[in-house]
C-alpha cells in the first residue's frame, strides 16, 4: 500500500465572501437550535400526555427532549458514544426539579415553595427578604442547576475530544431564566397556554441555548477530525492541547461542582416532602449525575496517573527501546479506553500512532482507499476555500471562555450565599412541601 503523504491545504486567507458564507451557515445553526427550544418547552408542559400513568407521562416528556438532542449530536459529530452519553445524562438530569429557583427573585412568596436541592448552602427564602436577596439566592441556585445539566455530560465529551466548553455552558441557566422572566407575554402559539408566559419563554430560551452549544461543539469537532484524517496539517490553529495550568484549573472547577452536587444529594435525602414521587425523581437525577461525574473524573485521573507512571518508567529504558515501547503502550491504551471514539477519528491521538514513518500498516483502520481519500481531500479543500470553517471553532472558544468566567462568578455568588445566609433555615414545615 502506498505511503500517505501530507497534502497541502489552500492558503489561509479570509475573503469577505468566505465570511459571508460562514455567517450564513452559523445562522443556520442558530435557526436549527430553535427546535431545541420548542422541544424543551414541549417537555415543560406544552405537550400533555393524557390517559397515561404518572411515571409514563414524566418519562415520555423527558425523552421528548433527550432523544432528539442525542440525535442532533450523532448527526453533527458522527460520534455514536457521545450521542449515547448526551441521551442518558440529559434524560436523567431532567428529573431534577428546579421550580424553587426559576422565579429569579420576582416572587415575594418564594418562601412558601418546596425545598430546593441547593438549599443546604443557599438557605431558604424568608418572608422579610428583599428582591436583591431573593435574586442572589435563586440566580445562584438556577445556575448550579444548569451546571448539573451540562457538567457530567460535558466532562465526558471533553474526555472524548469534543472540548470542555459545553460542560460549563450550563452556568447561564440563571441568566436565561431571568431574561425569560423579562419577556412580554406574547400569545404566538396555537394555544393560549403554550408560550404566553415568562416561565414558558425561559424554557424555550434554555432549550435553544443547549442545542446551539451542542451544535457548535459537534461541528467544530467534526471539522477538526476530518482535517486530521485527511492530513491537512496547516489547519492546527484551534487544535492545540490545553496548557497544563488550564487543565488543572478546569479539573478543580469540576471537582468543586461535583462536591456541591454530592452534598446536595445527601441533603435532599433528608428533606421531608409530601409529594414523594417528586422527591424521588429529583433525588434520582441528582444521584445519577453525581455518580456519572465521579466515575468519569476517577477514570480520567487514573488514566493520567498511569501515563505519568509510564513516563517515569520510560526514562529508565534504553533509548533504542523507548519509541517502540511507547507506541505499543499508547496503542493498547487507545484501544482499551471505553470512552474514546473509533481510533482514526480521535483528535488528540489519531491514527498517527498506528503509522510508522508514514506507512500504513495492516492494523490501520482505513475507511477509504488512498484514491478515494485523495478525491475527498480535493472536495474538502474546495469547501475550505468557500467557507471559513475556523469560524465555528472561534465561536466555540469565545462562548467557552465566557462560560468559564461566568462559572467562576456563580461559585463566588455561592460562597456569598453560604456566608450571608448561614442563619437561614434549611428545611421547612410548610404544608405545600
């Protein structure tokens, strides 16, 4: 089989027409994400399941959001395992209620509501609280609820090479619900009770945001994977490994969030609530999220520790055996890691580990023949000349940076709530609960 060579990519010039086409495709993603808003609103009550049992209605309503979301990920990333994780973790996360916090300070009677999952730290609203005091508590609680939605699944996506941005994008849930509360009551749907209130608009905005972040994440990943598979090595601007300090910072944030979620799970088990079905499904959503994130972090850290131990042992090996031992070790690691996609599509390792001096050996999984790869490369180069594909990666990194900063702000607000509301009650005996 002939050797595979690196094919030069077209010049990286940004023409106005390329930016126009890029903006057009970005607009298409924005419009496609509107379906996520409609589905999330349907899950929240626009679609009513009649003549079915309590659990059947609740399961179907959540599948109404989780199923199409997973299909979106599979379609745009061609990554089956990522779509399975998005399906399961979105489905399970939707069982955790957030009605305690979604007024974002606008309801003076919020102290009569059920106990929220984060009340162990944020405290419960009291009758004499001001709007600003309620706003701080409920905005923080809603933002943490959004991170419970995107954090576990996003962490796994980051392990599979799709980037960390989605995991922190849930921190905007508080702001999204606040903006939904400020939206006028427009009756624009086919029924007066479908999309005519602030909470309904909030659900629509949030579903749109979730889908748009997943679209940007998946499209950026697919572009990067295709470039690597076609050996277009000039396109490496947004495919550089994260600096060690940022990786450590990100892992610390996720560990703190998982610790908060774990404490919330333990707290909510102690809450006394008359509606045991509601409490049961909320506890289920919390527990599965914490369990999955804990497993993913333990697996990721264990992999890092094994690589560290291997590098230490590798230094003591003779130089003539270092490369072969390293390649064999990485190949075994790549093949046995359960969260990695198919080997030739992984952006961090890729199939270069299966090649020796550019020669494809018999173990290399190749979907296309070399002649077909050449034709696909020519077609892809033509696409690169028409559309500035790096636009999607730029948008993903920009939204990721803003989400990271906002997550830090939410954690700071969390600390303020813990300190300021240390004397507030954590449980309530109100009959509604």
